[in-house]
C-alpha cells in the first residue's frame, strides 16, 4: 500500500467499506420531512433538473465583435457515468446557431455522382438508422494546459470541449450509394447551413467506413446547438469535421483546402513543418473526481474516477497514480468500452492528509499510451497546439484543496 500511495484494490472498498465514509447513525425517533406529508408536484411536459441541482455549461466565451461565435464547455466534474445530458453538451460555433425550419432545409449530395440527390428532413427520417455512443472533442480541447503556467480551473473548464452522447442517424455510405458516387473519387467536402458556411474535407474512405448523418442525440431530435435538423458525425475525429446544420456533401478528387484546414486546424511543429488533416483524436483521460477547485473535506477513502477515450479505437486500460507518476495502479473500467466510446474508470484511494498528485494514464486498442505533458509538447510549436492529450495532474494540498498543476 505504501508503494501505491494510498490507491486501493476495488475490493478493499467493497469488503472493508464499513466506516470509510461517515454515515450518521440512525436516530431512534425521526421527524417527518415536509415532502412526506402531502402530495408532490404534478406532471410536466418537458422535464428539468431538481431545484436542488444547478448545472451550467462553463467558460461561455464569445468574441467581442461577434458574441455568437465562441464556445462553452461541459462541466465534467459535476457529471458521472459517460453520457452528457443534451443541455450540457459543449458548444462550438463559428457564427451562432441558425434557426432552421426543417421543412425548408435540404441535404444535397453533389459532385462526382451519377444521380445528384436532395433530401428533406422527412425523407431522411424514413431511412434505416444506427445508434452509437460516441464522443465529440474539439481539437482545441485542453489548450490551456499547453500554456506556460498552469491555470487554477476546473476539470470542465480545462477539458470540457468534450462530450458524449448516443447519436442516431443514417450511415453516410447509404446516401452516397444512393447518389451513385464515383468510386475513383477520394475526398468529400461537407458544408453547413450556418452563416459561416463552415466546410471541411474528409477522406472518402473514412466517410464510407464510419460517418453518419445524425438526426437524434440521446434519444431526442438534435438540439439547435448540436446542428438541428442534421449534422455530420465522424467518429473519433476532431469535432471540426462533424459539420453541423449539414446542407451539402460534395464528392470530389482531392481535398478542398478550405479556410478551416489551412488557416486553422493544422498542427505546427517546432521545426517549422505542419501536419494538415491530422484528423483522429489521440488517447486521453481526465480524472473528474476529485479535480480542480474541489476540496477534500477530511482524511479517508475517496473514489477517484474519470473519463477516458480515444479516436484510434477503444480504451484498453487506465492506470492511476497518486504520487505524480512514480507508481501506478490499474483502475477498474466500470462501463462498456467500444470504438470511440468513452469509459468511466474508478479506483479507491485513501488520503492520509499528505500532499499528493493524482494522475490518470489511458491506453487504447491501437497500442497508444497517453503521454506526459512534457512528452506531448516535445515537438509542437509553442502557442499553436491542437490535439493536446498530455496527462492531467491534480495536486491535492495538505488543506485538501485540489488544483491544476504542471509537473
Ligand atoms: N456548420 C458548423 N459546423 C460545425 C461548427 C461550426 O461552427 N459550424 N463547429 C465545429 C467545431 S470546431 C466543433 S468542435 C464541433 C462542436 O460540436 P458541438 O457544438 O455539437 O459540441 O462542431 C463543428 N461543426
Ligand atoms: Mo472545434
């Protein structure tokens, strides 16, 4: 136990849990709480959280000249499990949320096709669909951790341009086949119906293998923020490829080198070279509990838990350290793993009151292991880092205060 710095076997929690968390001994006489003495609220048409629960998207940043262009993050530290409620899915829009009337919206399949197509929303609802639990992560996620100084922020503020939902939609392959795409083509360009007309190129192979036109998010029609009435979803790839408010897909030869893939979303290296079309998101994990700005109330056993995901496949394992990476212990993956599907990991930890640094390190089915911060930054040019996936470190001070730290 010394070597693992307080990280315990899962069974230790289950077998020896008596008294680990202080529970009030049942009193002899209990007064009747007010909610037990009469009927409660009636039904409602659309539910909302308990009045005792206040959940908010974080870091809502707009541009001073265009407040509708910006981002908001998911409060990862306030959630558990793996799914993000629709109201808290992170948002990133370049020119606000278009107010699209689905009866007037069309999705066109054009370019190198035998039969150009134009689908209405109602048409698409009749196609066979698939449902998949997938993450979306902005390639700028965790950017703050590439800066020279560690910012004292929460897990969601630092890493919450990441969310997960069960997406339901039509495999893009089906629509491309209906249009009779020219098999000698090798790229697509997808474009959105927002004022930005955001467009991105994606390799045809990738689209045929996995992409979908999503219509539902956690069971309900897409939220406006997420692309209502339809969005492209390219599993495992940077969020930017998943064009929202999708209005056209052009089949072509070669990429289009759009603004998004030239001025932005390229990875610049120290040697002056840049990677374009680095589409997949790398293996990553974040401890969400305990995490930045929390306070541990007393010494004792805590469940360390968090999220892990990879754009190269599924999560194989997650190790946790309580001593800044000197020793590691395997955490339990306590949810169903799958390709591009985040997992929830958990491990009990006894905090003795000494300063500690909590870290998690994920490995994926493609054999990649999450790098340390230093390793992740070795080759990238300062100030221009997309796809940052370095290990997140949380320092626990003697006072119990948890904060972001760079080792
Ligand atoms: N049409 C359109 N699609 C878009 C964007 C946009 O501004 N316009 N933003 C992209 C970016 S940068 C990301 S990270 C994801 C975010 O998806 P979300 O807002 O549903 O979380 O959408 C992508 N698709
Ligand atoms: Mo993004």
